[in-house]
C-alpha cells in the first residue's frame, strides 16, 4: 500500500491523494446527503402500509400532485418552445442588444426565488403592470403558478441547447440545401434531430426543477387547498402543523416520483444515443 | 429580395419575426421584473429605501446571510475541488454512483431538503432528545440553516470542475509529480492555474444560491425575527405584512448581487473563450 512499493512494482501510475480524496468525498456525502436523506426512508417505514396509503392518497394531496405535475409540465413545454427559439436566435442572428439578452437569460438562476416570487406576483396581480390588462385573474390561480415555473425554468433549455447549435457544422446544412431541401426541410430533418437530446435534457432539468420549486411559487399561487396548493407547499403546511409523519410521507412520494422521472429520461437519452449509433452503422 | 437569401439562412422577414418574438418574451419575462423591483423599491424615495435596508432587522438578516455564506461557500468549494480531483484523476469502481450522489440535491425539492434536517435534529427527530438534553440547538438556529444550505448547494462547484478537469487530462500533473512535487504542490502550481476560471464560476453560482436559498432555509429557520431570518426570509415577512416598498428595497439589494453574478459569469465565459481561441 505504500507509495514506494507501487513504484517498484511499476503498477499503473497514480497521482497521490486517491485515498484522501476518496475518503473525504465519501465522508462528506454520507454525512451531508445520505444520512439526512435516509431519514425520509426511516420515518416512512415506521408507518404501516395502510396508514401510508391513507396519507398519500388523501384528496387534498392528490389534487396537489395533479396541480404540481400539470403546471410543471406545461411550464417545461413552454420553456422547450421558447427556449429553443431563444437559443436559435442568440446563436444564429445578430441584433442590437444581443449580448444583454444573452446575459439576462441567466437571471432566473441568479435571482433569489423569493425575489422572483414577490416580483411576479405584483406584476400579475389584478392591479399589477401586466395583470391589469386581463379580465381574468392570473396571480393566485394555476396560471400564476405556471408563470412562476416558466420563469425559473427558462435558462435550462436555452443553456443546454446553445453549445449544441454553436458546434453544429455549417457543411451539413449546405449539403442539405444543395441536395434540394427547402430551408424548412433542412431545419426539420437535419438540424432538429441533432438538437433533440439537448432539448430533452433541458426539458428534464426544467421539469425536475419546477416539480420541487417553492420560493417563487408561494407568493403567486394563492395557496388554496384543492385549488392552488402545490405539493411542496402541502409539505410545508403539514410541517407547520407539526404533522411530521404526513409531511414525510408526501415528501417520499415526491422524491420517488422525481427519481423515477429522471431515471426514465436517462433511459430515453440512452436509447436515442444507441439508435443514433446504429443508424450511423447502417 | 427573397431570391437573394442564402440557402442556409432564413429570409430577413422570418429572422425579424423570430428575433422579435424572442426579445419580446425575454423582455416580458426577465427585464420587466427587474424594472419592477427597482421602481417599487424607490417609489417612496431614497430615505424610505435607506431606512428599509438599514433598520436593525434588515441588518440582522444581512449579517446572518453573510455568516451562512462565509461557512457554506468555502466548505462546498473545498468539497468541489476534492471530489473533482477524485473523479477526474482516478478510475475506480462506483464512480458513476458517486457522480449521481453529488447531483442528488438538484433533484430534491428545497422544502424536502429542509425537512430531512428537521427529521434528524428536530424535537421529534432522531437526535432530537439527545440535543435537547445537552442544550444544543440546530433546528430553528444557525446550524440548521447552514446544514440545509450546505445540502442544497453541494453540487455547484463540483459540477463546474468535474467536466473541466476531465477534459484537461492529467499529463502535466503526472510530469510534475514524477519530477518530485508533492500532491498538494502539484495541485497548487499545476492544476489550480488551469481551473481557476471554472472554479470562480462554480463559486459565484454557489454563492448566488446560498444567498438566495429560500425553501430549505424556511423549513429549518423558524422565522425568528432578528435572529434566524436570512435576507430572503426577511423579504417574505415584509411582503406578508404588506410592507411592499421595504420588501422590494431588500429585494433590490439581492437583485444587484444577482446582476453582478451574471456580469462576472459572462466575463469569465468571455475570458475562457478568448484563451481557447
């Protein structure tokens, strides 16, 4: 195990520090991530199956799942459409103010969620800068939730797609055009397929972030049970009522859902990559 | 005109429509909120603004936030560097598992990130009775806020450094080590200069998240005014008391910080692009 013996035996060269960095990383992760997260599992297993089922299938919880997943999905899809458009415009075209627009895309990452929350809710309140132009309420309805989730998820699609578009080879477009494809056909059949994995990654990140989002949503949501109560808020409410078991059970459901979602998206990415490799060989 | 466009470009009209839509979307979604923050913060004049950010509760919140930053950012930076070294320089079993674990906090809702520490250290938690007997306060106190924030921001520095150090390879480090430099010397003189911009980038992203973390901190802090309210929690309290001007005044401070974060990030990206060209 000593360094000198490694040299004598001419084993594959290794920089020093392996055991230290491995030990430190495992220690840090175990203490800070694994131990706390395992508490969820530990507390959930103390419940009987029927108790657990009763908590997580409570109508109030079910309507919060529907709202959370539904609004996160719509927000992520809006981000896919506009994020793709914005990434395309920022990479391909020149226009005045482009660098400001490019920089500002990161705002939702840098701005604290609570600041985003109070700002969006005052913009879209009925007397707000935008809210006043609409006959129906935006803030304190599911539409408000979607707006907040769209805001916080916006950078994900743009920032994952930009490098892919930047590295896209002009030759492929030229080849497609010179073979008689219209511009639309080139975009649809040559450029878009290359972008699909990045768009999917952006969608995955935006959706996963939106599922758990709390800070930007609570201010604009209105937080009415059965109507505008998202799942993270339901967990919070249960915690404030000292219902730790209820909070834990619902948190567990949420966490399992996120993991299953992330895992299946990884599988889809893997399948796409394999299909692409096979297509290349044929 | 249409006939003169290059076959690999869209017509000017299409370009203008696409640019217009993007700029409109970004302005409505991102620039308008910025404008609202500053106009609301200053709507009752400079004196009110100054009073809102210099009263004792606001100062206590700013101080607490800075303390949390001073503890969390260095710790997670250290972890980021060490784990990135581990993952980029060695091959070992379970590397992918380790990578997944490092990313895990990204997939956990902030509220759950707070909840798990309540389950550990809260009154009904695993160590609850022990801590109570020994008068140690973690939940509803600074240690809880620090722990929850640490958890949420574990991946930031590591995520920036790992791909960077993997791409840079390790031949220079090996040369340095075979010439007799120790591991630490090799890191400081060879690796650090190569990764400094990526490191700085990771640190400022981590810093922004630490300052702004709301959900996790809100679960563990207990909202004790002047004691356990960080800046985002202070904003929430003010907003819920309909003190909008004061809430936006504190929010404007955090917004300025966010804008600085974006500017530094762009400077770093611009610099790294210059050097690679």
